[in-house]
């Protein structure tokens, strides 16, 4: 078995955009996702988001690159841009919440969740491995791929209700 991780870097056009730092990632305001250029936002893996908390006082932390963050950042930026265009207040903020099902095979998964912007250090918890987290992952994938409509809404309700029953905050 070969496990291969290709070099982790941003696309050339990002590096050449004038938005990126020397490492090739785009620094943004951690709450608004605004870049240093007016009316330009960046979301997802391409960003460099500094986290306020630390494990060691002299070691700054950056937000990990994950789809769950790209997704919630997209919602925030869409809301802010819509607000700016319509002239309404646009104060939606990315709060650093994230979650992840950790597949373990045999229909089992663990579940990690928490607030990555918590202080003095990120507040990330891990739920014991079980079948419900795997079921959550299956439903999440179906929801993600479902077109807008009744099926998507039902899947969303199932996931959020399941989250409440299991005592974990899941925002879609
Ligand atoms: C194996 C693996 C497992 C993962 N598992 C998880 C997980 O369980 N949970 C989780 O939250 N995250 C997970 N991630 C991370 C997640 O996939 C990424 O954080 C997420 O996809 C980032 O989304 P993005 O839109 O920022 O970037 P991307 O998904 O990388 O999208 C960037 C897009 O830009 C396109 N592009 C590049 N250059 C150009 C160009 N010049 N012109 C036009 N388009 C261009 C690319 O083709 C790509 O489609 C995983 C990643 C990997 C690799």
C-alpha cells in the first residue's frame, strides 16, 4: 500500500495574485474572511487564518484546512456580500466551529468537534467511536450531494435532529 501526500501549496494563480503571503496562502480576517484588498474575500484551503488560542505561548496556530471550514466560510461570505449589495447590515461572522466524522471501517466512526477560535486554546472534543457517527457521515454525504428540494431538507432535518439527540452542535 502506498500512502502519498503531494506537496501542500496553493495554485500558481493564487501565488501570483498579489493577495498571498510569502508562503503562498491568502491571509484573511478570521471572522469576516476579508483580505487586505477592499471587496475581496478568500475562503477555504487557500486562506491563512490565524487562530487566537495557543497550546504553547510562543507557537502561533493556524486554522487547519478542512472542507467543513470552507463550507461555513462560504455561507458567511455569501451573506456578507449579499448584505453589501442589498444595503442591509452584513455582520455574519465565521466563529471557528468545526466537526469531522472519523471513519474507522466496519460501519464505525468517531466524531471530533469544537471551536477552533476558543481561548486560551482550541476547544476540540472527541466522541467515542460508534455506529451513529458513521450513520451521520452517510447522511451528511447524501445531504451534501442532494440538489435543493424536499430530499435535501429532510436530510438536513435528520442530521440536525440526530446532532441534538447525540448532544453535538451541527450547523449545516
Ligand atoms: C484525502 C482528503 C480527505 C479529506 N477529508 C476531509 C474531511 O473528512 N473533512 C473535511 O472537512 N475536509 C476534508 N478534507 C479537506 C477538504 O477536502 C478541503 O479542505 C476542501 O476541499 C477545501 O475546499 P476549497 O474549495 O477551499 O478547495 P478545493 O476543494 O481544493 O477547490 C479548489 C478548486 O479550484 C480549482 N482550481 C485550481 N486552480 C484553478 C485555476 N487556475 N482555474 C480554475 N480553477 C482552479 C481546483 O481544481 C479545485 O476544484 C480532505 C482532503 C483530502 C485531500
